[in-house]
């Protein structure tokens, strides 16, 4: 990782939103932008060479996840991959904590929302109960982008398989793995899934490139027309430089996954311990959103009752610390968090407590986060809260 991506006197804790590009990924992309610009669909020498490179890169990416290379369709990112899946089906079972790129296209379909548990995790038995003979697709995200909770994908896949066997149905299983690639096991065979969305922008690769895994013989039709690229599944000139960079980013991610997981889990648990279990006056009343352990190693999401979360983000930003917030207040508000609402509803039986003030703040760490960064963040947060609590509580 290039140290130049770390800005002086700034602490970036918003890796769940976007990651900086890795230096060696940038190098691969820069070289390809200059040398591999020929259109893969043309028939001259440069194009044929690029098409070969594209085919080989697809094989490389497939190998990371135990896929066949013809099961990968490159897209512009996870939003497009998710749309490509959802727009192909009418009867869908999904959850109330999915990303908007699942929820919005779903609104035009017959859909059943399985409610999340108070700890931010979906119960596979509730998915099983929601299945009917008409269900065509189940879509459950691998890890939640706001609260980082890891969903029991293997167990859900097992329930779907069992239902299919018993009822002679062919329900497919899709997972949005966008937030999972950095940290979790991505072997599609072991997971038991038919469709999977992922992107490069969350794994220290470039933005604007993603993929959809489509298991062989899965009936999916394209939604973007105008060419036969990607095996006829997605029209548009192939973005070879970004695809090469995507593969390089995946290679690095796979190589350092285990070590980074250990390092970040330690930092995460330290952060949570300091916030929740030390009885430090400023942090009293802080709630952790989502299960304490079954969450991504880089995610800490908390609610600090009565303190507007946007204000906390601005105060932290003024001290050079970049984080994200979601408010759960006013329904209909674009920035309201449906995820926080869902876990509160599970906890309090449909009633939202602290309706006006129950926001959340997400600290998401990454490859450049150090213990010093976390200590400085905790110190700054304590200072901010000691000031704000006088006004708001
Ligand atoms: N799904 C999840 C879980 C995400 O976190 C995101 C981005 O934040 C997306 C989908 C959309 O990804 P993209 O920006 O590649 O379209």
C-alpha cells in the first residue's frame, strides 16, 4: 500500500464507503490504460492480444472463488450486478437490511421481506418459513454495509437446497458480497450460492468495475443492450484496464486476508472495549449496533443516544477524522437508516425508541488504520461528547 494515499494529519475511517487504490493496483491500471486500450471486440492484432488478456484475467479471478471463468460477468459495480439479478425475477424473498440496489429494484416485484434479528443477523429458519412454491429467488447480503454483521449464508443455502429437494422447486440463491470480499471466505461452492455480486472499489481497486457470478445454467437475461460482450450478458466495451486492476486487487486481498483479519479484529475489539466496557463517563449510554463478534473485523457501528449523529461526523471531521453517519429519525428522510430501524424494531417489537435522536455512527477501518489512529479517535470522541452532552442531555 502506497503511503502517499494516507493524507497528512487525517484519519480515514470510512473504508466501508470507499477504499484507496493500492499502489500496485494503480501501477497495473496505469500501464494498461496506456498499453491495452484496443477494443477487445475488434479483430486486429492489438485487439486479439487484449481479448486473450481479458480471458486469462477472467480465469484468474474465477480461480480465487472456485468459479468457472464463464460464470463471471463484468459490470460497472455492485449496484449494476444487484440490479441484473433482481430485475430477472418476479417472486423474491429478501431481507429488510439489504443495500438500496436490492431494495429499490425489488419494489416493483412481489417480494417478501424477512426481518432481521435484534443483533443484526438473519435467522435461516425465517428464510425457510418465507419460501413458497412460487418463490424464484432468495437474496441475502453476505455482510451488512452499515453494521457489518455477517449473515449465515451457508446455513441459508442449506435451507433453500432442502426446500428445493422436498418440493421439486428451483429457487436460486443470490448474495451481495460487496462488503465481504476483504474478509470472508468467498468460495462459491462452499457457500452454496448461485449468484454473487462484488466490486473492486471496496477492495483497494478502482471504482466503476464489478462482477456478477452466475452459476452455469442459471436463467439470467441481460438488462443492458447494445452489443454481445460478456458472453452476450452485458453490452458495452470491456473495461480491460479496470478488469486487470480488479484482478490485482483480488490477488492482494486474498494474500493478506488472514493477517489483516487478525490485526483488524484486535483493533475492533479494542475500540469496542474502550467505548462500551470501560465506564468512561463520556461514553456511558453508547450502544453497539449489531452483534459484537459476528461482524466484519473492520466495523464499529454505535448509537450515542440524544446526540445528532451528523453533528458527531462534522465534529470528528473538523479534527481530521473521516467517518460516516446515519440518522434513524424522521421517517421518509433520505438519510434515515433502514438498518438501524430494522434492528430496533426487532428489539422493541415494532416501536422505535428515541425516534428523534436514535442515529448511528460507523467507524470502518482498513489497511492503513493503526492503534494510534484509534486512540486519537477515542480521545477526540470523548472530547466532543463531553462538550455536546452538556447541550443535548
Ligand atoms: N452493496 C453493498 C452492500 C454496498 O456496500 C455497496 C456500496 O457501498 C453496493 C452494493 C454498491 O456498490 P457499487 O458502488 O459498486 O455500485
